[in-house]
C-alpha cells in the first residue's frame, strides 16, 4: 500500500485558511439548522462483515455509514437495498481500508479475521470498533495491540457490561458489584463463577458438526476470502455465516462467542485488566479437532489466588454464589450473606466514570474504557479456556511473557500459523 | 549391608511401580474408537497410554483409515489421532513423541489425497520436530498443499525450517508460493511490523517504534523521527508512529517534541502526543504542557486537562482545579473527568461545588455529579446537606440524587425542606430521596403530598415513598390503617390515590383492605360503584390467589346483573395474571363458571376458558 497523496478532508481544512480569498466554508446554520453536523465534524464508518452482527452495527448512532463489505455478494446486495444512496459495497476489506474518507471501521466478521483486519486498519490510519472475541488467538491479540498503539488508533471492543447495561441474567448492573469488590467487604482473594447458576448461558448450541461433507461453493461466496488465514478445509454451509461459531478454526463454540461478554466484567471487577491467570484447568470430554463441543468446567487461577470458574454443570442459583470471598458471598440478584448489603454498597464511592460513546473517543483521542489492552486480556481468558479444551488438559501460563513456559503444545496454540498470503 | 539395602530398595521401587503404573494393554482400533470421546483428561491419559504402549500397527491402521469430508467418514478416527497427538505433547511425556511423529510422517508419505495430507500436516503442526522439516520439504513445491506445508514449518520453527524456506526454489510454482514463503519468514523473524514498509519511513525509525528498542544510533534515529514529524506529506498516523519512535528513543528528552506535536491540527498526532505524555511521570511533564496551554488548538486543551488528571504534582492539580472554573464548558467537562482519575481527590471538593453552582446545562451537572459521587460519603455529607437547599432547580435535583444514591441520612433535614419547594420537579426528586432515607416521622408529610400533589409524576413519587418507608421501617400495617382512616372522609380522586398505595404496598393486609373497600362500596348502605369498580380493578391486577378469591366471593354475593358482569370481568382478567399455568387458570375459571347465573356470564367464562386452552396448545 503506497502513501496516499490524495488530500484528505482534513488536509482540505488545513489549507482552507490559506485559500480563503476565493472560498468560504458554509456555516453550519446555513446548511441545516441546529442539529446539522458539519461534514468536517461528521465521523464516517465502514462495516466489514454484514451478517447478523454487522447489520446491528448499521444502527449505531453517531457516524455515517459510507461503505459495507462482505465476502457474500448476496449480503451486500440485500443490505445496500435497505440503505440510503451513497453507501458502496465491497467484497475485499483492503479496498475499504484504502479509502481516505473513512474514519472508523467496524469489524463484524467471524473472529478468525478480527486480528488481521484490526491491525491493517490501524496501519491504514483508521479507528477500530471490533466485535468480540477480539482475536481468535492470544498471539494475534498481541499484534493488534502493537499496531493500534504504534499508529495511535482508537480501538473499542464490542462488549459493554463493564460500563453499562443490566448484566445478563445476573439481574443488576456491574457498578454496585464493582463497589462491593473494591470495598473489601467480601475479602480477598475472590472466586467468580460464571454459568447457568449465576445467570449466564454458555450456549452449547454453538457446537460444530463432526460429519461435514464437502459441498460446492455457492456462487455468491468468495470462499477463499471467507477462509482468509484459517486452514483450508472444503466448503460446507455449516462452516460459514452463523454456524461458523462451532469450529475452532474460526471461533470456539459458545465460549468463543459469549465468553468475552461474560468474562470482561469479571476481569474489571477483579481489577485484572493488566494481567492474566497463571493456571488453567479443565473438565471436559475430549474435543474433536475441527468441531467445538460441550464441556463441564474451566477454572482459571491468578497469581494472587483469585479464580474464575466457568461452570456448565450446576444450575442452583441459591447454592452457587457469583462471587465468593473469605468474608462474604454475593449471589445472583445481588443477594448476599452480608446483612444490609445494598445499603452498605450505596455508601461507597462510585468508581471512575467511563465514557460509553466510542465516537467521543474518536474525537477526543482518549482511550476507550474497553480498548485493545484490557480487551486483549479479557479475550485471553477466552483463548486460554479454548486452549485447555483443545489440549484436553490444564496448563500453566506466564501473564508477562504471554506464553506457557515449557509447554510447547500450548504455545503452538497461542501462536498459530496463517494461510498465505495473510499475516498480522 | 550396602548391597542388601540396594536390593531391598530395588524391590520396593519395582513393587511401587507395579502398584501405581496403570495396567496397560494393547487396544484394537474398534476398542479405541468405542471409548471416544474420552470422558475427561484422566480417561484420555489412560486410553492413549494404551495406544502408545501398543503396537505401531494400531497407529498406522488408524492413519490409513482417515477419510475426511466424505459421506460415511468416521469422525472418531481424526479425533483419535488428535487425542494421541495431544497425549504425546503433554509436558514431561515426550518419550513417545519421536516415534509417533515418525509414524505420522510415514502416513503422510503413503497418502496422495490432499485432504489427508493436510490432516497429517495439521498433526505435525502440533507435534512435529526438527526432523519433520526434511519430510515436509517435498511438499513445498506441491501446487495444492504447499501452503499447508509452509504453515507446518512455521509451527515447528527453528533454524532448519527457516533454512529450508529460504533455500527452496520452486520454479514452476505460482507466485503464491513466493508470497507465502516471504510472509512466513517475516513472521518467524517477528519483523512484519517494520519490514512491510507501507509508511515510507526509514526502517531504523520503524524498528524504534517497537518497544523495547535496542538501538545503537539513538541520535540518528531521533533525527529521522523529527524529520518525519516535519514532513507535511506524511499521513497523520505515520507521524504518530514517528512520535512514538522518538519517545522510545529519547524518553523524557522528547518532551519538547511532544508538546509541539500537541499543536498539530491532526487529532491522531496530538492524541498520540498526549497519550505518550500520560505515560511519562514527573512534574516537568505537567509544567511543560501547562505552559503551552494557551497555544494549543482549542480542541486539544480539554484533552490536555483530562491527561493531567491523575498526575499528582501541584501544577497538574492546580490546572484541573482552574479548568473546573473555565469559561469554556468543554474544559469544565474535561476537568470533571480528570478529577475522576485521581485516587485521592482531596482539594477538589470546593471547586466541584462551585462548578455545580455555576453549571449551565444538564450535561455539565451530570458530569459534576458523577465526579462528586466518587468522593467518600464523609466528604460529601456536609456539602450536600448545605447545598441541596441552595441553587436552582437542576442543582437541587443533582444534590438530591447524590443524597439518594449514597443514602446520606444526615442530610434528611435538608431533604425535608426540599419537599416544600415550589418547584414540582424538586419535590418529586425529594420524595424519591425520602423513599431511600426517610423515617417514620416522614409518613404524615408523604401522605399529604400524595393527596395534594397535582401531577402524576409527583403523586407516583409520593406513593412509592410511602411504600418504601413503610417497608424500611416495618410500617405497612400502620400505613394501611392510615389509609383506612383517610379513605372514609375524602373525595374520589383521593380515594383513587389511596387505593394505588394499597396496591403498591402489596401485602396481605393491604389486599384485605382493598377487599373491604370493594365490599363496602358495593354492598354498603350508600352504594358507590365508582369506588367499587376501582377497588375491583385493583383486585384484578393483584397477583395473589387471595385477590382472586375475594373477587369470587364478591361475585357470589352480588345480585345486580350489571355489577356481576363488572366483577366477572375482573375475575377473567385476573386469571392469567394470578395463575401462571393453564390448568390452574382453567380450574379457577371453572369455579367461576359454576356460580354464573346468566347466559351472558356463562358465555364470557366459556370464551375465557377457550382462550386459555388455546394458549396452551400454542
């Protein structure tokens, strides 16, 4: 990709003063009244991957969509019909990144593409709004951080429970839980359990099929580009679109799909945004090499003794606390064995306010609360779980080196090769 | 003696080995596949120990049975081989690795099916060793699986793999081969970031952008960075990279360049300058930026204030405090966010108080309020109690919300004053606050508000406050009795409000009171069907079986046809609310049907029964 010489909109603005003699910028109020956003202030975006998740991004307010991209031509055609004029469809994301007039790219492809497109977008001078999980492997996540930070890009991960919204089936927002944990009332270290008993569906319906038979590739699909960096395997409908979630090459079952939604708030609650567990244990039936399947329990332990347990077996919310410490427990619905818990928590100071609007981050250049660094760490929780499942055993992990010391098989899953010509 | 001891020890070791070593025996292919998937890790160990302990022919047989992506293929075969691969790669379990890897390589050599070749290469990506490199060499020039072979070499890594890739020449291969090799070699050397040079920058500079740098010519690199920063042709994100490389190279000596970059019209550049400065500790950094504040573009100044947040030197704290009083709202908003970055917020309370007093918009009030809520309650108490009775409507509301959010009971006296405010919105929020911190002494005032407020919002707030305070202080019976007393001698509108309070209280005593009101209105000396209908409707929304029973009892007693229909309507409406499964709904509706006297009543219940049953069928 050569340096682009075509002037950007911002180049235009810089030189506008010098060229003022024969030109004037039309004032906002002349163009369209109080609600009008001048083009120079408007943020433009492209959505890469316009399946179910990507179409949801079209509705996010605060930016104007100027491009959509998908490897399935039918999807492009369908989506463009519903959009106003001025939106261009592409099959190859590289053409999107080559456009000067796009500020932000939204990445809603399957996860095996998230790392490459994020890094390339940063190198192209774009800000990035990326679906979860942030990357399919831990190694890719490191590369995304490098690219984003090197080029000063703004990055946000598309999960939000650490700063807004009711926290799934748990029945409360995360803020009062954060206050409770920070107060020390539960003691330390803490164990957090995520699973049906505490309000979280582990979505085993996202399991792959082990009896896929090769099928002809549909005409509208660029399968080679769909696969991208993933190993070549013959096409089958179940590998693509929604059900790709069931395959290790593209995602990782329900854990890959929902894990970061559930685990990122836990990482925030435990104040572990800059580290990772040191040991991972698993209780699961042997997994198929291609298709992700169900499992029973994954347990991750930090150096200070804090634990995260993904428990697919127990369902009794009266027996399994969401958070347990040496001094107290918190159950689903914010019930606790500590008397007057709600009143006590109300007395505590709020945590720092977090800006929930990514487009504000784009304007102010302040790191978004869920960015490439802490997003990588919570994605690492998901990826560590996936590695343990694929190995069929536990292993230890060095959160500073971001490798498993002395475990070659684990390391070969942390850093995985990519199909040519893709690299990150 | 020594030799006796040695013999004895050897016997003991042998015995213990026999006891702890699991009994292994050779499995057949069928037996192995019949056990899959292994139930758990321990089961997998046992199974695959048996496999490695057995004859190589089992493994060879499995390898030769691999069929992929075709009808009738057995998915357990690749699962078995994958499980075996994982087993030999367990830490400290490498005794069998070499032997199994050779078997996979042999299987690779025996198959011509590209999918099978890919599969064995995928196993070698997990367990292949340096001896696998030469086995993979012939596949590098295979037009179909060359890329899989290259990926496998990458996974194996090491000098042998790199050497092979560097030296392999496949003249008849498509261009994709050379691209694949080049890409993998870059990845293996971890040099992708700066060797794929799309920036136009010098490679030394690009290397410096990687942290931690290991540079010899720091001066030279710094000069390159500064040159790039002055290059007007360079893209903003490329300049940002040059700035990062400069800081990596010169550290705090790059401070003047950072501050100058703050004047850039490009958000990415000034954003990077602020970000990098944020990571450099020391008062000198704060002072350097504060000194340039006036010269920075307007859009950058608030972001500088935010960056100063959390910096513990006097200059930074002073700048944030000053910004809280700035004429520019963006500066004030940024200052509120900056306060949030401090763990110890001492010294900011007074400024925030003034900021809230002078706030010009809801957004600004919300920002200051957000900052205040991060203070310990001991710091807040005096301030909120004093301030809540001052200021305009929005400011009072903000302080009331703080009091409610933090349950500052010490401010209750001041909150009561707000109940008398002429501003309705203030009274509403004050009522919401009393709902959280109120005492039994507040009940008379709350009832007064319930009966005298005009807007729905205020009436609702009063009602909720009554229920909340009653709940907090075990005053439900007293509240119900109070309603009973007031109800007799008041107007219809007030009765509506009081009935809704009973509904909100929601306990059995309140329910019974509603029942009494209904009966009195319907069967009393002075029949009042307005009140009666209201009471019946309240019973109809009550999600307790007792409410439904009360309705049925009334239905059984009422003689007037019109009133009977009114009661029956509530019975029918209540059924799906009270009974959450269809059989129960049907049971109770049939009870009602049994006391129907007219065709119209029976028809109404019949239709309700049909509707319930059809719900079940769906």
